C-alpha cells in the first residue's frame, strides 16, 4: 500500500520495487501497488494501522510526509511506528540553490545578501519543507516562505518564473531540472543537505562531493560549528526526512521467516542487472538497504528526542502561528 | 485497445488503466512502451464519451460538458448522431492539437514561464466567468450555485496553510470531495432517478432516429468551431497547474457565446457536443507540454504518464526540446495516431452501442446503478465514496428541481482549489500589485469580453435567448413556494456554518472561504426576499416538481423512493461486499420494481456479477468490501483480490 496518489515520487518508488519483489519473493507472487491517498498520507497509513494483518501479504511504503506528522504528534495520526517493523529503507538528498540575480557565487558570498529578503516556495510549514526553512534560518538568512506550493515541482517552476529566488530540490529532480538552469547561468548551487556515514555523522553527499554539506555551510557563514537546540532539532528532522525518507514496513508481529524473505528479496534484487541499469534514473543514486542498516535508519527516522520535538513545535507556533493540538 | 476498454468503463479513467499497464512496460523497448502509455492517455477522453452521451454519466472530468447536450440528444433518440459527431470532433481535435504542438513546443518554455501565480488566478476567474452562460433563467441563482460549488470545493486542507476546513473530523474529507463523485452525483444520479420514475427508455418512445452520417456531417458544417475549440484546448491544457478540468467548460461556454441561435443549448444542440469533445482531446496534447518540459503533470493521467516515463528512465525536463527532441515528437505524434485509431474505432461502435438507449429503462437501470456505484467507488476506494454519492445525488436532485444550474455549481467546484491556491500565492507574492502586471490585465480583458458576450441579449427576452440549462423557467413557476423556501433556508444555514467555521482559521486560510460564503449568502438572502414578496413570475421562482406532485401518480413513486434503490445497493454492499450486493440488488430490483420473470432476472443477475467479478480479478480493480468479509474468507470470485 502506498498512501499517496498515483504518479508521485512514492508511487514511482513503490512500482519500481514491486516489479522486483514479484521477481525475488519466494513463489514469484504478483505484487500490486495499491494507492490510498488522503490527508498527505495520514489517511492511508491510519487505514494500514487499523487493518493490516501480520502475514506479509500487505506492506506499507511510508515517506517523510508520513514520518513528520507522527514525529510532531499530529492529532490525526492513529499509526504508531513502534507497532511496525522495517523491511527496507532508502534515502534521498537535496541541494539548495539561489537565483544568479543575487550575484552570489557560493555559500561564502551569501553574507552579502544577509539583509535582503529572499523568497522560498514552500508546501506548508509542517511539511518536509520545514527542514529547508529552518535550515535557512539557522544560517542567518532572511528567507520568507511562500506557502501553498502544490509540490517541490511547483516551487521550482516559481523559481524559474522569478517569483522566488531561493529553492532546493531532491537529488533526482535537481540533476534533471536544476543542473540545466545552472549551465545556462540562471541558478547557483549553494550546498547539499548532506548524508550520514555509518556512525550517523553528517558528511558530504556522495552525489555532490564538490558541494559543502549543511554543517559546513553553517561553519563558513558563522565561523564555528553548529550547536544548540535549534541545530539538534534540525538534525533530527533532517535525518527523518532525507537519509531515511522512504520506509517499507510491516506489522511488528509478522513472523521472522516472512521478514527474512523480504530481506533476501531486497538483497537479491540489488544484483539484478535490470535493477542496476534502471535504478539510477528511477530512484536516484541512493542505496536501498535492509536488515540492520535499515533498522538503524528506521530508529533515526521515527524517534526524535522530546526536546527537539518541543523546540520545533514551539518554533512553528512562534514563526507561523501553527498550533498542533495534542 | 486496452485503453479504449478501460476508458469506456466509467470511473476507471486513465489512472487505473495506466496503473494496470505499468508492470507490462518492463521488457518493452522504449519507443513501444512510450507509445502504449501515450495510447492510454489519448483514448480515454474519447471513449468516456459513450457513457456521457448515452447515460448522462460523466466518465471523467474531460467529458462533463458533453453531458449537457449529449444526453438530451440521446433522449431525443439521436444518440448515434451525437456519438458520431463527438468522435469525429475528438479525432479532429487530436490532430489539430498535435499540429499546434509541433509548431509550439520549441517556444513553449519561455511562454509558459510568463504565467505567474497572478495570471493563473486570473485564468481561474476566466473559467468561472463561464457561469454567465450556464446560469439558466436567473443570473443570481447561477452565481449562487457557482458560489455553493466553490464552498463545497474548499472542504478539506487549505492550500496554503494545510488547515482543515469543514471536515467535521472525518478522515474522508481531508482531501475534499472527489470530483468524479460530484460529477456523477449532480448529473447521473438525478437523471437515473428521473428515468426510473418515468420508466421509459432513455430515447423517448424507444425510437432511434438521426443517423450516424449526420453526426460526421455536423463536424464539417461546424469545422471552424471545432478548430477554435481544439486551439483553446491545446493552449489551456499546456498551462501547468490549471489542468484540463476546465477546458471542456471553457470550450462549451465559447460555443454558446459565439452562436447566434442559443435556444437549443442544453436541450440537445450538436454544437454543445462538438465544442467540448474537440477541445478535450486537444487538451491531452497540450497537457504534454508542462509534463515533458518541466516535469510537472497537469492532470492525474499526466502524473501517471510522468511516473511511467520515470520508470522507463526517460527524464522530463529541458532536454526534451534539445537532445531528446525526437522523442518528444514521437510522443506528440503517437498521441495523434492513437486519437485517430481510438476515435475511428469508437465511430464504428457508435451505431450498435447507441441501441442501448432503446432498451426499457427498468432492465437497464440496475446495470446503470451498479456502474455508477462502481465508478464512484474508484474515486478513493473507500466505502465513504458510496455514501458521498448518495448525499451528492440528493443535492443534485434538489438543484435540478429548483432550477439551480448544476453546470455552474460544478464549475465552481472544479475551480475552487485552483482559484484559492493561486489567489493565496498571488496575494503573498504581489498583494494588490498583481493588477499592474500586463498578463493579469490581458486576461482580465478577455474575461470582460467573455462576460459581455454572454450577457449580450440577457434581459431583453429572457425566455428565448438565455440558455435553459435546467428547463424553461416559465413552465416551472409556481405559487406553491414552500419547498423552494425550505431548500433556500437550508442553504443559508449551511453557508452560515461555512462562514462561522472560516473565522476560526488563520488569515491566509480564511480569505477565500470567508469571502465566497459571505457573497453567496447575501445572494441567497436576496433570493429569499424576492421569493417571499416578489411576484410569481420572477426568475428566482422555480420548482419542477409542483405539477408532478399535484397530479401525482401512485404507480410511479416519488423521487425519494426511486433514489432509494441506490441506497439499497449501497446498504447491502456495506454488509456483504459489492459482488454479493450486486447479486441481491439485481434480484430484488428486477423482481420487485421491474417485475420480470425469474428467467430474465437470473440471466441478468448472473451477467452483472460475471462482469464485475472479471473486472475485479483480471484487471485487478478493487471493489467495496462489506462487513461479512471481515469475519469469513469468501471464495475466489467473490472475495478480496
């Protein structure tokens, strides 16, 4: 089950993997992607939580949009990640860029526009866009988010129209649609959000080795390493949103043999030549992981310190008058 | 071919078809896989014309305007003419669209980028201005209907802030009501209940006249109209964010505005079929532009198309007009080719299929009720879909009865999210300065011209010139006003609630629903006053039912008892699931209502259940499940898939 509409990023992710699960799960079962959209994935996930049986026949693919309301304790959420277990996890990255009209060539030069109000097209204060919006704030930029973009694509279109002048895109969309803008001289890349290494530290995104990651950008602008509650909260939500963006889960009571069958299928499909050739275009360059590696991401993505949660909720209230009732 | 079959079945639409095909795309080479994808997108707005014309069921948002004149033509027995005209128009629309695109695609990118959020908001307003031609006898009533549609369309998450409005805490309403269900509820539901009551074939007297060739000739007679509408379709379809949902209405409005003799619109004017049909196929071509050039899909079908492209490893973006230009032209022209094949084969099917309209309605009705429920359920695949269908159906019956223009209502509903979303963005970006942008002023000018065209003649001789969308007002004026007044008061109460609930929101989320609710409510109050103290012949006075009720015929049954058959199917479905529900419903309906013998009853019931079960099992379409399936594992054919 994919709790999003047909045709979106999660749907594409689900359909791509479904083909290979059909091939590598024992008995080559027919794997159907069932889209149950609603409430930005809350409705479908609630339904899965209420109905799915621990028999491995139905599994749920969640995304950062599913994880964030859970982490913020949105009252509409009736699902509990602790009642589920992870079968597969995969991440994504993103790159922030600005319009070349600002006359900025890299992060270090951002200081010259620090007093200028920049506009960013956001999908909403509590969406995945809270990571970039908070990130810009931590960097000390004066960025006003414009709410109501129907997706990251709409934000990019607004950038191309010149309605906003700072934006970010996830890796695949960035490579496809922003790199041409950079080549034409209309956009300037600033930094990537970064990636996590095996011990959970922020490192440069392997797809963009030449761009500084977020913490480096912070250091360039402020002259010191990021610290404090704001930074820790940002890091928690960044982890839940990017390195562990997509999670494939099943009810916790699912027997171990079934879980192992899924894990074997993930390992096996990564050897499939068709998977290897098609994956970069369909899903981007990030590895899909299973077993302990997936478990580690799962914990990072679904558990943030209470302090960070409270800090973010307070920040949302102060900045955008968003009250998440309990 | 598969696309055709899928498209002809209402509610499946493009998205289901594409989803079904998705697994087979692997293993095909890129070009043929693309052609398959394109073929599915292309033929859907063609083949869903069948149900729009024959049954008054809009199969997808693309064919909603076709219902307006197509269904009355079928009722006159001219179904095959209407279908032939529609398909020939589709064919021409598709080809013209491809030609325009071929020339236009190179310069499309900078052109599209000139449309900012303020311009897009203005385009939504232009769409709304079509209400002017679709209002029927009373302009105020038409505008109020549109306002109601806008309010209904703003249920769910606010586009800018994500706040939930008027959801009553029901999960189902988070994303608002599905368009398909609103379309079916407003148009198909009232027609079906009406026909049930009259119990006659769709074509009056069961006579089929008007021939197939006539329909093809209609296209040539109105070739310039088709050409213009195809152009409108391509261009509006190419603007990202507005999507195709308004194209057919704009084309329809355009046809009405530019026609000298408007008396037949809404009663079966062939131009009312030609205009939306030539536009909606061209629109799919236009929709390719934002999808290919920006990776931003304009419609649900395009979203899936884009998903398919991603799976095939083709990257939408600026490269599509430079390094991959050959691929782009392949896509455009396979779209045109698919249109020719699709429309061509539909053209041959038009004659035999239009015979359906001669079948006594008591035999056709259970199939239609089944198909309509099935289509509604495909909207979000929740049981609430079916409940929403009955609720909106009753609203449709009331709107029809009291002469509230349902097309105006639907336009409001369709455009609500776009109008609100772009208004919010435009206000954040430009505030009042948006009215200094040249693009905004140009579109404002076009809107003014369009309003002027449609108001031309209104007021001089209302009866003859305005479009009698819901029947002629003169025949329905009545001295018994109580039902109308009650309905109006119900609306006012609802609007007060909308007004009150919008006050709880943040300024950005509140702006749109508050303004619309306030405006609509004052119009409704004005009508209430004119209805109370005004003369009987004022245009607000309208009640189709008063005559029927005064000479009521006990054998026909009221609207309520006929609408009850929908409720019966849905209630049984809730208990035992759709397949068994259909079985019981068919037996019940055919014995009790249609009074058929057992042989006929069983034959039809078995046919129905086979149709539904094979859809479920071979095309992997989900059906509603009932309480029963939670306790018992049902066998293969009846159980969950």
